[in-house]
């Protein structure tokens, strides 16, 4: 064991992530801490080498929230972003734990009113003078939030939502967090699944719908069969090294799908025989090509090569 640290008075930490909060030569740790009773839960950063506390911020997320890490103000040190109920994209300074922006409130969604879940924020990268954050909500919103990088050090970073795309039905994204892929034209594509088996792709810059397909029984089915066909969170990777990115998504129907990010064309599907969880991508054998790791409800973790 390298080190251990006690979170006095705190419940089990959640939302673990890594970042460079002191300098780029060392990796540190950030978690959502707190007692699990008072919200928002504080955010705590620790030295990655020793476990020594770096800072503790009263700003943070809810019990089910996660933390995104990025250098939002361009000072060479990572910062931390999270959601807290209807307040989206609160950014905390990675140097000292101070709040850096005014969080965003998204438009109401029909009868669901305020968008108050705490879906994970996904960093889409820097575009011009702003950093884009994709917000995937489990009460039917997908949104691009932009955090301006140009503010003076003592001035809050201006944040706003750039587009909002209501999904087909309430709770349409509960089981699927989005992924981002380059489109080969200087923009990006956001891919996300639903609890109804529908996979949608939107243009990153403006939220326009690019394609929308229903996935069932290993196939792309045009239309909507209105089934409870939950899709997993999405991974984005160039599965065969051809320079084009595919979206990977698992389904409750037991299949793992690979779809071209730009067109939605089905590259392949694999029948794993039981509901498929969230795929992740890593080069686990060091051959320079990514393998796909995917948990399945049969109790096994599968490793799938780049060309099944």
C-alpha cells in the first residue's frame, strides 16, 4: 500500500477522478466527500503521491454526481467541474478549491420542469475561447455548456448553455452517458443511447440531429419499436485504425454494437448472450491497438479485439 488517508466525518467518497492540481509532473486525486446528508457534498483534493489533503471546497455535487477535470482557465493547472441539481457546470479552481464561475441553469423540460439530476459532465475540449462541456441528463436533456476562458483571474468565468436538445421521452438517457467523436471537418459528434433502444447522434457545434437509429437483436432497425431496450453508456474509438471513429454501445438485448460516428452505419455487432454493460477501451496487451472491455450480466468481463 502506497498510502492511506482518513476522511474524518465523511462517508464513502464518490466521483473519483485524477488531475494535475500542483503541477503537470505529478498526478493528484479529487473526490466528492462530505457526510452524505448535507448537500452539495464538498469536493476534496489529495496529493497523489502522499495522500496529503490539498484543499476542501464547500462547492460540489449530489450523492450520485461525478467530477470532470480540465484546465478551464488556461493557467496550466487542472480544475474540477460538477453538477448540483439544477445548477450545471460549477467549476472549482484546482489550485485552491475556490469557485471560478456562475453555474448554468438549463431550460425546463415539459412536465418535468427543472432539470435537476446530476449526470456526468463530459469535456468536449476547447473551441476558440471556450471549453465545451456535454451535459447528459437522465430527465431528457442533452446540452452543450460553454465555459469562457478569457476572464481575468479575479473575475468569474462566464458560462452559458450553447444548445439544448430534449430527448424523445422523459428519462430517455438514464442508463446511457454520451461520448464525443471528431467528425473529420473540425467539429465533433455527440452520441447517446436511450432506454428505448434509440441511439442518436448530434452535431457538436449546434446540436442538430445527424442520425437516429433503433438497435435491436444485433441490427439497425429503421423506426421505433417502442421497446424497453436499455442502451449502455457510450464509448468512442477508432476500432480498426482507419482514421474514423466508431461509437460502441451495449444493450439489454445482449448485443454489443459498433456504429460509424458520422453516418450511423453498423460496422459490426456481437451477441454476448446477456445484457451488456458500459464498454471501455484500452490497449491492454501493448500492441498499439485498443481492446474493448465490456461487463456482461452473465457475470463475465469480456475483452474484445479491434477486429471481432
